């Protein structure tokens, strides 16, 4: 049976923290693959700062495509073209169908901030039936803030506490500041060539 980690996000833009954390989780759980899923229409996030799905998908492919254990899926972006809002539970069911010939077990990789928000998610209980929910620690968020029922079902992993955010990177780009070592050089080149985040 193949073990696939599923890591969703806006990747606006993707940064080295995403790669470091994904690789850390992959090693700890002996995953065969980590599948990055850039979001399309997000149910809980403000879309004002979100650049086009095409650019975010292209950057994700640049950022993660060089690792043979990583894969980028356009499953949510393709679905959003029909005007459908993306819900993680629907994405997991679609991924099961897509990878059914691989006999997979899915591991949903989220930050503890996401687990705190689980009561707002669509069918959160079903997420535990479809996958093993893997929770990464994050600066500023406490396990005591998680709903006790969800906390008992989740599996917590200790990962490096990286204070890197896409929000900060967008701000630095807009301000003309360096993002060296925060994002892949090829991603930075793509951002500059396409005039993103100005």
C-alpha cells in the first residue's frame, strides 16, 4: 500500500518553509509521496490577496517539481474553473478516485491553526475517515485551543518552527526588499518576470 501525504494551501507564493516541512513530515511518516494541492476557490480565506490560480500552480511546479518524492496536483484549481468552492473533504474523495490503482492510504497534513478551525470546515469528521490527520506545530498556536474530540483523533508531529510566511514574502516583494533564501531562486525569477505582488 502506498502512503501519500496531502498538503493543501494557497502557495501564494510557495516558499522554502513549505518544502522543508513537507520533507520533514515525509521522512517521519515514511511517505511514498507528498502531494501539494494549490487551492482554487477557498471557502474560508479572503481572496483579495490571492493571485491567479495559473500563476500559483506554475510556481508550485517550479518550487516542488525538483523533488522526486513531491508532486503537484491541479485538482482543486481545475474544479474551481466550474465556479465550485473547494472543500478538503471533496478533494480527498477525488484524490482517492484519482489514485485508486495505487492502493493508497492518505495522510492529510495540516497546521495546528487549521485543526483549531476544524469546526468551520465541511464534514470534518469525514476527514478522519478518509485520512490520517497529521498536525504540525506552528508558532503562536496551542493544542489547548483545539476541540478535544478532534484533538484525540489527530496525530501530532513535531516539525521545525519556521517563521516564514507567504504574507511576509508578498510584503517584502511589494516593498522592493530581498526574498533571497526565503523562496526558490526560480520562483523569484518567475515572480519578477510576471510582475507579481507589486
